[in-house]
C-alpha cells in the first residue's frame, strides 16, 4: 500500500542472504511508483561478489507491506531483482524472527518483538487478500526517513545497529566492572562523597559562570518538527523526562522557538538523549573565550613523573543557564515542549563557559604548574609522589566545595604513564595512542578482489608513514589487476606486514616553541589525510596525524576543491599549533591543483570562506616529492559554479608569495636545508674567500641571497657540522656507497668547495668505521703487470665475470658483471650459478646488446659458460673475439675482478644480516659505481657515456647547457679522447709502481685499539665474501712473543682465541668528526641480575639442541658485543616482542617459535602448536611467544 492509497498484490521472496529489503526497478517503473533519492549511491553485489548488473542503488520506495494480517511500514531499495517483485531480507527476518514451516510452506508470526505489536497468526502462500484500510496505520506526513531532516540526524536515528555499534556493545560487556574501593586508592576514600552519583542528581546553584545565550539582534527564531520514535526510544524518552523534571534540570516551556530531540546509542547499548542546537547556534553570538592550547598543556608535562586523571560527571550539566535565557534552549518532543535549566551538550558556547569556570576554580593550582584542565578532564602531574598526593587532595577538596562530582570508573590515580587528550604521556614523552589503530589487527583476510581493494584503499592513506609501502604492498596490488584470484603465502605475508606497519604507533615528538612546522596534506575521492611534523635538532619528527572521511557533499567537490579541503581540514585540526607559529610553516601538497585559485575568478561562498581563513596563517606551499596523481588537465578547466553563488568579485585568491615560480622550482629536501644553512652562515666565511670577493678575482661570484660560488661550485662557510654533513651525504649515503678518498672528493666537488676540503675528506674516511670494517686489504703481487690495450670506442671491448654462490635472493644466487674497458661502465645482472652458455647469450642480448650494441672483444675467465663450443660458435657468427684468461691467472680479467670487489664491498655494507636482500640493493650498487670518477680516466662512467652527471636529489640543480647537437657531440668526443689519454698514462704509472715495496710491520702498545681480520672467524652469516672483512675494534692487552698480541675478546665470542699474530691486526683509526663517533652507550638495564642494554634489532635466529636463540644487536654497542640469547631471555627486554615479530615478518624462513598463527578468514584466529618432542618446561616457554607474533 502506497501513500497515494494504491495497492498491489506481489510475489515476495524471503531471502536471508540479502542484507536489506528491496523492490524490483522494472516493477516500480511499470506501475509509476514514486521514489525518493538516496544521499549517495550504494553499490550492490551478487552472491559471487560480482557487481549487480542493475548498478548501484540510488533511490527507495516507502509503503505499507502486508503479509496476511501482519502489516508494517517498510522502506524498500529500488534495484534489479530479475523475476521477483520484492526481496524481504535478513534485517526484517531478524527483527520479526518468524516461524517458517518449510513442509507446509507457512509462516507464523509468533515471535515478533513488543515494538511490532502484532498478535500471532499463521500465514500461508494461498491466503486470499483481505480488504485493508491504511488510514488506521498512517498519519498525515508520517515517514520512516524524514527528507527534511539533517543527514547526520537521520543517520543517528535509523542507523543504530551498525556492525561498529554491535562491536562496541560487545566490548563494553567484556569490560571488567570495578568498584570504588578497587579504583580509588585508600588514602582518598575520605572523599567518597565526591564520587557519589546520587549527590550529582541535585540541581546546581546559580554561580558567576552561568551560561548566557545571547541571540544575534534581528535573527529569525527557529522551530522544528517532532521526529517519530520507536517503542524503545519512547520508553527512554519518558524516563528521561521524568528523571529530569524530578531533579529540576528541565521544566515545561512555552518558548516561541524549539530545537529537535532524538537519541543515539552509546557503547554500552543504552540510548543517549541529544538536542540538535545547530539552528540555535547559527543565531547565537559566539563567546571567544580561548580553550587551552594543547601545545601549552604538553609543554607543562615535560618534567612530571606521576599523573592522575579525573573525569567530571556530566560536566556541562553542572552549569546553570543564566536566568531568562532558558527559553532559547527549548526542545520539542512528542510529549511536549521543555526547556533546560542547566547547560546541555551541543550549545555553541558551552566549552568556553565550562572552561572559564574550571580555570577560575583551579587558578592557583594551574599557576603552580601542577594541574592542567581541558574542559571536564583534569590532569594532575608532579615530580614526586609525596607532592602528588597532596595536590590530589587539594583538587578533591575544591570539587567538594563546589559540588562537582567525579566518575570513579573513568579516573586513574598515580600513574607513570597515562592517556590524555588522545595521547600517551609519560616522563618527557608524548606518544600516539595505539588504541587508535589497534582495530586494524583484526582486519579479516580478504576473500575477493573487492575486499582487497577496500583494505588497500584504507592503507593507502598511511603509505607515507610506512617505509617501502610500494614494495610491501606489491603482491597485493598485483592481485587487484586483471589476473586470476590466488591468495598464497606471499600475499598473506604482505597483508600481515601492512597491518603490522599501520599498528606500529610512532613516537610523537613534544612540540617546541620556535622550531619550524611542516604540514603534509593529501586527498582521495573519499577522505583527507595529513601529518604535522616539526624540525627539531635537524630532524623532522611527527607531531600529530589526521585521517578523516569526506561527507557525501564533499565527495562531489572538484579535484582542486578536494585538495584545498584537505589543507583546510588539517589547518582546522592543528590550528592550535599553526596559528601564530613563531615562523612561517610549510604546506606540502600537490600545489599545481591550487594554481586554479591564483587566477582572477568568481568564487562560490565555500571557496571564499576558505581563502578568507587562509589569511590567518603564514605559510608557503611546496610540492610533495614522489607524488604521482598530477591532474593538470583538470586544472586547465574552470569549475561550473552554482547559480546564485556568484556573489564575489574577480579576485586573486592566493598571494603570489605563497607560490614559487615554476622556472625556479626546487624539490624540498636535503638540498634546500643546506642552502638555508649556508645563507645563515654567510657572515662566517674564510678570510681567503672574503679577500677573493673583495678583489673580484676571476671565478668568484656572489648572488643577492649571499650564496658564493667558485668556478660553479657552491662555497660552504666555516660551519664544521655543515661541511661534515656534505661529506657524509657523498660518502655514507646509499647513493654513494662509502667510496674511497679520491672518489668521495670528486663527488663533493661536483657541487661544493671550501678551503682544505681534501684534508677534511681524508680525515673523515680514515675514521670511517664502516670502511675500516668492510674493505679489503690489498697485499703484495709479485707477477709483472701487462695492461690491455686502450679501446678506441666505448663498449668496443668488454669484460665479464661472475660473483657466484651468494645466498639466494628473489630466486638468484649470483651476479654477472659486464664492464666496458674504455668508459669503465658496469652492467650488473642478477643470475644463477648454473648459468649455461645459452643463458649467458640470452642475458647478453637482453642487457648488453639492446643498450650498447655488439662489442669487438669479450674478456672473461675460463668459466664453462664462457668457453663452451656454443659460445665460440656464437662469437664467430657475430664477429666477436673471445679472450678467456689463462689457467690460474684471474689477473687477465683484472678489471672485472676489481669491479667484483667494489660491488661486494657495497653489498657488504648495506644488505641485511641474513644476506638475502642483495638483489634489491644491486641496482643502487651499479648506479654508485657508474657515478664515481675512475682514476684511470678522470671521469665517471656515467659522464663518459651520457656527457653529464646524474642528479640525485640531494645536490643543487646545475645550470642547463644550451648547446646545439653538434656542440654536444664535439664535447663528448673531446672528453672521451681525454679519458683515453688518461687511461694510457694511468696504465704506465700502474706498471711502474706495481709491486714496488712490501709494508713494514707495526708495533702496538697495550691499550691500542685494533681490527681483527676475519679470514679465520666463522660467523652465522651465510656467505663469507659478503661478511665483514674484519671485526672489532678490540683493545691490545699485552704483547706475547715477538709478533703476537693478546686482545680483549668479549666472553660471548666463543671459539676465538685471544692471542693472534700481528699479520691479522689492522690499526683502528678513531673518528675525526663528531657525527662519526659512536654515541656513549645508554646505561645498562638489569635482567635477571645481569647488566644488559636496550635491544636495537634482532638480526638472526637459530635452533641449537632444541632451543631457539636470537642474535641480538645492542643499541649503540659495537658489533663485537652483539650476542646470542635464548628466546626466553630475549622476551624479558622492553620491546623485544615487537622486534621478534618484525624479524620473522622480514625473514619468514628463519628458525622461529613453533607457533603458527594462521590469518583468520571469518572469526577467531586459529593457533596450531607443533611440539617437536616431549618438551621440558623451559622448552615450552621458548616455543610459545605472545599470540600474534607471527601475524
């Protein structure tokens, strides 16, 4: 039956697999049934998780559905149902719970809830329709979903039983209920009346802080309609009115204005009454009393050790409304019109009123710096426990005197770590609350592409906080493509790794007053995300995070509006940090989308409001490196504005100084910070530089910003830390790879210069512990040297060699190095030791021929893949001369042997302890090698092949050469001829100095520190050639005999004799720069009576005699002090459980606890314990880590 009193007899299908109830779209169109639009379309999926061909649901029908004499008003979604007219779904069946007799095909409504009000009767499919009068059931204007209702109100009224609500109720049921005596320490029990709920029910007295409601003069008074309530809600309303009328908090009203009233569900499943004061707030004069800045509150906590948190019971209800203003807050119900005498939630100025009262009541304690108050949350903090208890009693006494009462179940006493305002606070630290992301751990394993896309859509908002997000998520993103669904171990591992990464709450820095802020913003089609960071001690630390879903209206914004929406949302969220900041802050976003707002144009009201709010902030916009969703085509179009909104004049919205000109655009990062430091130190120049500038010597220039260059290189002032930082960037970084002295010098002097630069670099590298530990020592070679002829062209002569028998990484266990003998350029190819001649031919065409063409000669060792009949025939066919080395003389291919050493050295420095990620580092190792200058040519291989140096993002952009093609060719040819001449000179010099002398033995003294050569030391790492070359440093204890020394070897180094020959020792060179020095180790912690340090990383695991061991890397301790601990010992250290979980996530094949946690598909996780044998109690302890360590 419809509202227009038409009725239809239809065939309905009871379908428990359908979530809601729906009506067929063809039936609706055929019978001209009126429909209503949904706020946003809802996608529909079939049973096999495919999208319904009828498309998303965008409209619905309302009417009375009668089955026999059972009738009710229902809302039916309009969609394609095939042959059926109506589907009645699970929600209806669950509500009425009818008894269905499948044999007789009858339905009996004998279990309907009280809200239904129906008397049971059997209904059969054969029952005849009976006349039905809708007037007995319909009232004029009655509807389930009121269309004139604000969207959020209708959501609260009708979406009470969401899955999230059910989970919240279940969690509340499981929560342990504690008594007053269990919560409140005994020494505060004399204040029990302050926690008394009955005392709270009394009407508070009028005070100086009564809440005033001042209306804007001439404002139109508001009214509202009465919303229908369910029987449950009606019962709650009656109880609410009775209780508050009895206590005097409300009274009947004759107000000419009213606000709507409704209920929302709380976590415990109970209903909370809500008055919607939105329209009242719009015509209320705003109280600008400031709320405390979170930054100010946090700054006061830095030295506190003990914390107590108190929560005021129904805080706002403790404040009376100013006499004469009560009628303005009246609310309408189906029981009549009422007005409150106390301040209810939702009134616009309530926070300011309540904060003003609390500040006045506790002014003395706030001024003493022992109490902070944010609305109804009181935090007491002190340095000592004795003072803490004294202050708590003072606070309780003030509350008693002013008849303010506390919720004991929400109070916490005398804690050293506490949650406050969404943060975890302890002595000197503020951390993100892990509970905000803990729910992600229970995210079920996706069963189809749609569920996987939903998960990836969520995690994508956190990708900037997750290192190597793209690599981790790659197995999952690949599965969303046009391939067959297959969920295997690789996908499960990636899924668990992403959940673990999101749930790893990073420690937030406590903001400081004067350091600069950076705000990073992003927007998708459905939500906005942001992170606020602050630069402290030269490092950007996170301060706060934001992730917020867009409303249905915001999702319809144009893309440039969404980008600015993300910025405005973040500014509003973090305004207490950014408004009035000590210096202009940076906003990182895709600011090309915001170019739209630079043009003179007409704006709608929303855009005009935004840009007027931007005027309150001092900031600059920057492009976010690595962002890929550039939408320049959308920026070229003007947005269509709604008619009636074009009430703004043509204006330039954003100031020009907020943008950087595209021609001068730079990526923010190391480079920009270095330039900033150089400008800051321009008054600290070397005397020789000042003299050169004053005399205007050739090659010297100074720009208007104070940057000085010498022959195109940027001069670095006398700032030792800055000069050290530049050396470190060009030596320690992944893109540099710890090159030697001369190659580091060449990398630095491409862009920077300062006096005595060579000496600084020499001292830095001599003191580099990584270089001392990992680089090979080159001894005496007696054989005469016979260099190869210098080729006349690049890639005319190549040498090849294999670095073999490496630990398996991504299916490879060897590296094939191909080197051009003229330019020294390297192509490094991952391969397998079993590479055949045919395999080498295939790799040759894939990696060498397609890039460089055919060589004239190939130099190699005598590996079977390089001297086979097949390869000889292939070389002969292609006109290539093969030149294998003579037996037992690898020096024939000395060039590639040297390259092998450099690649091994790079990998040795950067790969993980288990050496199974070297394929990931190989491309960067190749890049580093090709970017280094070779002493024999004077140029880098990259430069000799391309005529330029690569830009790496950490160095200033160099001026672009404006040269013709012929000029470029001439310049490159000239460079190559110079390189060939340099190579010939270098070969002659090499031959002359080859085998010139043998090093003299060195005398060590007790106390000297030395490196111990690792040639005879066996470690747990898989491959010796990728392990460290030497270990230590160790102290000399004494000299033993003529050429041996006793070393202070740690006790954990079992099997290493402390007396060693002088030939196995290398002097240790201490660091010359502050950043190279190992920081002083933190004080040890005590575990089982033994001193230990904090664990920085778990690097390996093993099983020995049935027990599990972990190899521990101690924080700020040298490698020589790392040691093996049993799993039981390891777990006793702070944070060890998370480190163990991270290790096993990264190394799934490593020995692990005998607990396998399978990712759940539906409900509870499945845990399987596999005992290897009848275990002792200690073995069982080793075998069982905390639940979820493998997830």
